């Protein structure tokens, strides 16, 4: 099956520093990748959608200058949390969409998530 | 607006059957997903329905009625490891996933 990896799996950083999270599709090309955030006991919230080679589309309320997304290749997207603050502490999950010939296989595959703790 | 409704929590007994319902209202519809999420982990894909009817996959089955905006996930022969949150999500006309808040399923021995 399709595999999506994230690195790091967890990170602790000081307030004011920047953190980069990588999302890779290991055995397929992902034309579109999504970044989600999940606070404890809440549903996944879409932060942004990125298509390879173009600028990411951010959801309302998500600061694009704070959450920098780069989708430089069909297998790699990165999310950089700039000047992180304790309220940014959350579980960040990426997913990748593989477009196959038949619509029924057009499914999102999730990475394992990255737990960010900002002190 | 777009909305997904599912129960917050359900409890069932090991070995029994449980049905988790989901109703959706979206701008356009391109299919409905069920995901399983264990605490502290990312969701894992369970099923995708775009046509009306029941899709069976081992112990798990998923049903869709597009005319009613309704789906359910049926879990049979429940095992303790099935204790998790089950997330319902629908694709809207732009293929954006609209997520429900999830149903926490508690399995008792």
C-alpha cells in the first residue's frame, strides 16, 4: 500500500525558534499534499493544501507567513513553523493524494504525524 | 455551510457488533471516507464509498445513502484493539475533505 512518512515524529523547541517538518510519499508520486493540525480531543483541521510546484492554498485563519509550506517535488512537502509559540503546540499530520486512473483509488494517505511541543 | 455529524462516544462489548452513524451536508459530494485513529496516532484509512450501498471488508463494512446524506460504519466481532476514534469525512465538489469530530468507541470486555 501507499506509505507516507513524516520527520521528525516529535520535536520540542523553545519559543521563538523555527521548526521544519518533512512529509514524504515513499512509493508513489503525490500531486497534492495536505497539512492538518489536531489539538487534543478535537477533529483534524486542514491548514493548507499544496500542489507540487505551486504556492500552497491556506485555510481561513491560518497565517501563511507563520506556517511556510514548500512542495518542491512530487514526493516531498515541508511545513515550517516560524517563530513558534506555546499555542502552536499540536499534532501536525500530513497526507498525500495519489491520482490513479480510476477515481475510486483517489485516496488520501496519512503520515504518522509530528507532535510539536513549544516551551 | 458544510457539516458532518457523528456521535461523540459509543460503548460496546467485545465480540459484539456496533454501528457508527454519520450524516453529512456538503457543497457537492465526491465520496465519503471512514478513518480509524488510535490515541496519539495519525488516522488510518478504512473505507471509501461513492456509490450507494454496502461495502464489506472483513470485519468492517461501510454503507452510503447519497439521497439521505447518510453513512454508517459497521464493526463486527469487536476486539479490544478496535477501541479508537472513528472519523467520518466527505469530499466536497473541490475534493476537499470535510471532517467530522470523530466517534470515540470504547470496547468493554
